[in-house]
């Protein structure tokens, strides 16, 4: 693991079975802070893989106005959610 004492932490050698939600605990002389769990938003169906199934599942949610399709969390399901999801999906995790 590189970067344990820098602003960017890199964990090498991860595999799909390592997928999950992780939190980070940071401690210094001022105290301790714990992050919210990190996840990959492009993995819409949370199967630890960013693939076409995520796109299809997002489109099903989007076309049926399912609340999970509010990708940008602005309380409205609209084209911005679609474009934000596409951008995230193209970038991967």
C-alpha cells in the first residue's frame, strides 16, 4: 500500500472479490475522523463489475422513474441523471 501518509492512498493488487463498501479512519494529533463508505457509482447493480448490465439496469430504473435512477441526487429524474450515469459508466471505477 502506497500513500498511507499522503493525500492519495493506493491499494495495489485488488481483485473483484475485494469489492464492497470501505470506510477510512484517519487519526492525527487533533483526533480521529471516519469517512463515509466509498463505492463505485458506475456499478449500478453492485455486482462488483462495471459492465453492460449496469447500463441496462440503470435504463430500466430510469425509464420507470425508479428513485434509484436519480443518479445526481437532485430529487429529480431527468436527462442530467442519464448523462451523469453515462459519464460515470464510461470512466469506470
